[in-house]
C-alpha cells in the first residue's frame, strides 16, 4: 500500500463513508442520550413525588390508623406510584445499557478507521523521507490526510463528549446490578484522541539532511487536527537538535535537558490557524545551527555516519483546559558537517537511511546490508530525479559489477538482484586501484549528468554506466566515426568519448571531460568540434544533436575596446600526435583553435581564468606561448 492509493478516490470515499456512518450513529446515540436525560428527569420527578406520598402516608397512618379510608387511598396511590418509579428506573437502566453497548460498537468501528488513516499518514511520512532520494512526493496527499484526520477528530470528540454526559447521568443514578465499564471506555476513547493528536503533529517541510554549521535553513510543522479541535489555539513551538541516542529515549519532560547543539531562532514562534483550510501550522524561516555536540565516537563508525534530528516541541490544549497533550515530532535524520568537502560522505549516510529505513522503527536504526535489487532501486530513484530519465538494466548491471568489485557477475539481473551489498562496500572501501569509493564515483557521475548531460541523457544518447570493454564491443563493427559517451572509470566525474576508427583499428577513448570543461563549452559543441565524430551510437548523425540555446562564454564578456577584433570561441580538437592513445587531462589531449592557430591547454593548475581578449591576440601576434582555461 502507498499513499498514492488515496488518489484512486475509492479508498478515500470508503473511509469518508465509514466516518459518516459513525457520525450518523452518533446522531442516533445523541438522541438516545437526550431521551435518557429526559427519562432520568422524569424518574427524579416521580421519585420525589413518591417520597412525598410515602411521608404523607406515614403521617396519616399515625393520626387516623391503618383502616382509615384516607389511609387506604394513600396506600393504593403509593403502590401505583411505586410501580411507576420502578418501571421508569428499569427503563432508564435498559436505555443506558443499550447506549453503552452502542458506544462500544462505535468505538471499535472508529478505532479501525482511525488506524487505517494513520497508517496512510505513516506511509506518507515514509514517502516524504524517500523524497530526499528523489521520490516525487504528492503534497495533495497531505491535504487529503488532513481532511480525513479532521473528520476523525470531530467524530471522536463528539463521541467522547456524549460518553462523558452518559457517565455523568450514571453517577446521579447508579445501577447496582451492573458493573460499570464506561469510565474504562472513556479512557480508551481519550487515548485514541491523544494518539490522533500526537501522530498528526508532523514536519511538513523537512530541514536539509546535510546540515552545515552556521548555514540558515527553514522547516515547517503542522498539526493536522488542530484547526478542528481548537480553532483558537496558538501553541508555541520550540526547536532543538538531538542525537540518535537521545531520540531513542525522548520524553517531553526532558525537552529542556536533552540537546546536542544550539539552534538560533528556534523558540518563540506560535502556530497559527487558517480559517479556510483549518490548517494549524508554523514555518521557521531563519533557523541556524550554531554549535553541535557530537556523541562519543563509536568503533567502526565515522563522524559523518552520526545521525541527528531536529525536534519540534509544543503543547496542545482542548476543551476548557481539561485535556493537555504534550507533543513532539522528529525530522528525518540529518548529518552535520563543518566543511563542504564532507558533503559526499554525509550524503551517503542520509541516502542509505532514506532508502532502507523501515516505518515505525527506533530512531534511526537501519540495516547495514541490502540486496542489490533494493540498492538498484534506490540509485535509480536518485538518478531519475536528478537526470530526468532512469538508468537502464545495462547500467544497473555495470553498477553492480563496480559495487561488488566483480566484473564476472551473471547477466541475469534477477540473480544479481539477490546479492547483498554492505554499507562498507557502498561508501567506505575504495574501489580496487582507486582512491575513491563506489558512492563517490556514482555521485560524481550523477552530478556531471545532471548539470551538463541531462538533455542528452533524457534522449537516451548517453550510455554512461558501461564498461570500457562493452563500449569497444558496441563500436568495433560500426562505421568509422560512430561514437558514444561513457563515464570514466579512473576519473571522478569524467565523461569520455569512445569512437570507432578505420576498419582494423581499435576503438579510441578521448581523455575525459569534467565539469570544468563542460561549464566552459557544452558537450554537444565539443562533439561538433571534432570532425572525427560523425554518428552517435547507434545511428544518430551528430548534425541532428540539439545545441543548447544559451552557452556560457569561455573568456568572459567580449572586449569593449575599439580594437576591431572579431569575437571567437575555443574549439575542441584531438591531439593526434599522441597516436590516438588516451591521454589524461592536463597532458595536451585537448586543444583549442583561435584564428587558425592551435593553442595547447597545458596543465590545468597553471591555466589563467578570465584573460583579456586583447592580451590573447597580442600574445598571438608576438608568437609567444600562453595558457587559458577551456
């Protein structure tokens, strides 16, 4: 079951019908309760009338004697009124017992319905966490859940009020023959109400899951039933940050004691009710984590594997202050960093937790081993969200080979999907012969695609996650100039062009392009620059590739000097002096052509950024070497 089931309409309609049926039954019990009240009032009237007759009978009997005619009439009246009172009492008891039975049945009906709605809310919260990995969260679901929760709140509050009134009537006239259980029922209903309020206090907008010290962030909490149960309420909400261990032992009375850091602007905000939407919520726009206190380091667990949570605290009062519920709600897990270079490992922690956390878990317990089927689904979700279309089965098989450090995995993905991948293989152990992990490689490829190759990827023109051997196999029988794009195995965030040469020659791999290159000149232009490339695999002429409308200039704005020079762009060329061998970036594998002259790019570390166009041409005129960044 997923919260998207609510979009089908039938489920929502069925829940609404059940709630409506309970409300209709409550209208009937309300009328029966009024009849009990009237019957009880009638009973009291007749009862006190009988007491007056009894008093008068005793007085007259003492004055006139047992056989007096007046005494006999009073005796007969006493007997008649006694029967009336007895009948009224039995009728009243029966009605009240029937009401109690009715409330028992309504309680069971309501309990099941509330459980179903709250289960949908739990599913929505789970999907909200998956949204951190790219899942498309339907916020309309939250409005549906608020509507259903509000209907439930109105219903159980009405049921509780009626039962309280019945309990009050029974206290005035008890039934010594029947063991009272209405107080237990009232306690059960109050507990259901408490659970409804507690579980509908949610984080509507989650804080960032990778949180950097001193960076501002926002978050929003909402009490789904607040606008119905107490429209005038404006409960204050405070915000703090706690560790995973503290989250497991959380109690409201510890809210001023349990803390793992300092959050600026985390107090003094009140929830506000919207009359039209019945929404009771508050948004914190300027939260800022100023300090973090980390727990003691655990064996085999790094600092960036430590999870925290932003916790929101409030109290909600109902009725005339008779009910006060202490509420808190936790954000999805966050990892706190102090420097941007920690971002990749922190993302690994939250990505794993988002993907493999179970509903109703202890915070924030998550397995350290998953099947490749689960992992592939998680990676595909993240990739699809960022890049616009999913990974292919071929891509997922290649990723499995890379993650398991095994290039001989079975071709059958059903079999591969059953293999188990550990947390350590995912993001802690370097790939063989490399100084980076599987996760680092995957994330850099994703970012490169998202920022620079998304349009080509969505058209299916980037093979991406395939091995060098697969690329060579795909191109070896293709016409000369057929090419494809694949991610570099050796360079993080690099994409290389593999192309077929003349028959009998091996497939050539161009030195990888990184974001530094593609920020200056887009991939399509790079391809168009190279006459060696004619056909994008399998059979798309490169002339049909769509060139982006807006391409960043390579050397800043054109010169405004009245020098008469025309504009120019750097052009990508292959350095054929290398005998078509793959040469690393920074070793003259890519050249740029200006005014008919080839300019070596040289070592990236020595390139000059934003060099003036006049200076370039002066250097050209003087035939002096120079370097700039492409």
